[in-house]
């Protein structure tokens, strides 16, 4: 039996990476791994356990605490959800407070190293679609297929705002846009594993196309197996 492929999808936030990867995983019978959720999980832990007097994350305290963090995906009603030390945190990791701090945590080399093994172990047997910011460049440089997703900042801000509004979070489009701009800058300019398109990745710009069209476009590049 042919080994199922390993697919890497990188790109900017609010391009639909995770939701699109989930649908492609179901369509192709692959396991989906949202690596951004892992970084959000560590950020959530830091916000709960490693806060300074000025309410910012104490990075040194977090790095010392890394061995106490156990993150795993568990199947809940047919969907992989993230658990931190046995507790389901899949909803909490999407809260704005986590979004505001995740880039700060993700730029730490020790954090990235801590999560690298988890990600590579999952991909070793094949049959995995993994999305994040450095999957095709660093985590899985030998992936069978690589895609890099982008969209205009205005369109991404609009999507993210609607997502937060639906979740009952009170905010406005401009605040959301500034958060995206800040995250883009940190993610793209960090020294360790910056967000960038792998040389052999297919660029997918979905500014003007919807989710279904984006999925069709990605699937058109993947050979049947």
C-alpha cells in the first residue's frame, strides 16, 4: 500500500489555513494537525501561569515551565481538539487575549524546539496535513506538497472580525486589522523560523475567492493516491 502524502500549508493568519486544512484532510482521508493550536496552547498556559506584575508574559518563567506542559490532540466527535494537561482548551485558545500574545511566545527558540518533535513524530508515518507558519520551510522541509496562503490585510481583518463577532467578542475592524499587522510583522521578522513561502511551495492568494474555491484550487495540485 502506498504511503499517504504529507501536506504542508503555511501562511498568514485569517487566510483560512486551519479550516481549509481540516476539510482537505476529511476529503483525502488524512489526519489534520493545526500547529498554530499548539503555540496557542502554550500561550494559554503562559497567561494562566506565567504573568508578571504588569500583566505581561514572563518568558523566562514560561521556558522553565515547558517540561510541565503536555499538549495533545484528542478525537472529540470526529474532530481533533487540543488538550492541555488533560483539559480541553480548544475554545479558550481562540480568545483574543491568546491571539494578542501568541506571536510573542512563538518567536522563542526554546518553544519552537519543544514543539518540533511533536509535529515531526505525527508526520513520520505519512497521511498528515499540517498547517502553520514554518511547516514547509523548517518543520517538514521534505513534505510531498507545500502551499503558502495569503490574502490582503483588509480582507483578512474582515474575516477575523466576523469570526470574533459570531463568537460574541466585542471589537471593531480597525482593532482587528492592527492586531493582524502587528502579528504579520513579528511572524515575518523573527530570527527563528520566520513566516515565509518555501521555494517549492504553491502560492494560494484567496483574497477574491471563497473557501470552497480555495479548497478546489489546492486539491487541483494534489495527485490522486
